[in-house]
C-alpha cells in the first residue's frame, strides 16, 4: 500500500493529533536550543522573552501613592534596589527575573567579581526586578520571590537573599517560588532574616505593587529579554561581540573613572555576603565558570531568557 493511500485512511482526529505532537516537539527543540545557546553566547540578544508577556501579570495600582517602597530603594519611573556604595564611580544596572535561567547563569558567573567591586566601593549595582516568566509560563513565582527579596531589603539583607534565590532556582516550568512557605524556608538560610516583620511582609505581598511598577517599566523600556545588563548606561550585550566575561567587567569598572575615589559604604548593611560567598573580596572567578552546567568558552555574560512557552 502506498504512503498516500495509508495517509488517506487515517481519521481526521489521528492527523490532528499527529500535527499537535509535531508542534510540541518543535517547540521543545526551540527552547532547548535557546538554553544551550545562552551558555555559549553571553548577553547577545537571543530574541528574549517577548515584551508583551512581561506586562501580563498582576493588577495595576490605583495610583503611585499606593505603592509601598522598600528601605533605600528608588521609586520613580524605574523602581530599583541599590547594592553597594552610593558614591561608587561605576553603576551596574541589572533587569532580571528570579525564575529566569539565563539570569541565574549571569549571576553565577559574575557574582564573585560583582561582590568584589561592590565591597571595594568601586561599583554600585541597581536591581530592577521583573515578572516575565510569570507572564510567559504562568504562576506567581517571579512576583512572590521579588517581593520576598524586597522584604529582605528592609532587613538590610537583599544581596544575601538575592543570591540564595538564584542558587536554589527551580526549573523554569516549575513555579516553586510561587509557594511563600518555600520562600520563607529559604530565608531561614540567611542569618537573622526571618523575623515576624519579614514573614508578614512576604505573606502579605507588601511590595507586589512595587514589583508590578518595575515590571511595567521594563515592558516600556525597549529591552527584549532578561538579563539586561548595563554598565554606566552602556549595554554590555553589545560589547566585544557579546563575548564579555567577568574579567572584562572588572577592567571596565576600574577604567570607568580612575580619577574618582571609591565610594563609601552605606551605614545600612546593604551588601551582606550570601551563604555561598564566604569571601566576597576575592578576585574574579576563573573564566568559564558561568553556569552550574558545562562552562562557556570564556565565561561570558549569559544570553537572554527563553522564548515564550508554547
């Protein structure tokens, strides 16, 4: 029997089912290719998550006066959390999502040098938290983890909890960070963080509107994916053809303005070391230590997070 005749005997339902299976397989291959490419090509624009997805979660605040602001965080058009000395010569701007695998790759590979530069007063980081994965894949983990990190900011332990979330990031399709009990459990690993005030802040979603406002700012920023990383306003995805590593970041920071003196640390404990980084002042990690998986050839900044889920 010819293939044509065989196909002709199949029911319409069988053909439709086969088509759906082919589409699912194609979508899986596409997501796998993007993740694999993120390991090798850092901060090169990989299409990212569509901006339309980034604005699809949460409810808008009635007005800006209703937005609670964490201690020392900046409000305004682009809400952010500062880490490091206020007068540092260089500013690293990071747009990221705690559920984003590419953000985890960036944080894992660049954390030692970022901590070193922050602790030496040479670098101030500004973190803009967004909820792209919630809008794209569903769930509330991006929002709830961001709120919990802002609650940690009130306790002066944002950096430690921020790093802890990335070291315990679940697979992207799993919305484990949507469970507030799990977020509180993780917080127990940061000494002195879990208090009645912190627990209430996490459970009440005190900073959900702040997160929503930050996410809305990302949606209108023109950036197409996370992580988006800028040094003194310069998009690092466009530096060195996208092959930009921790040593490159350190050199750029040190060269940014040699005439300026390092900034002085804030009186508030904004730069507490994470449990995984007992020596934040050490030199940058060896090139190629970007992810917990296989290392990239140069340890460069990771590509943007994956395409919209099917």
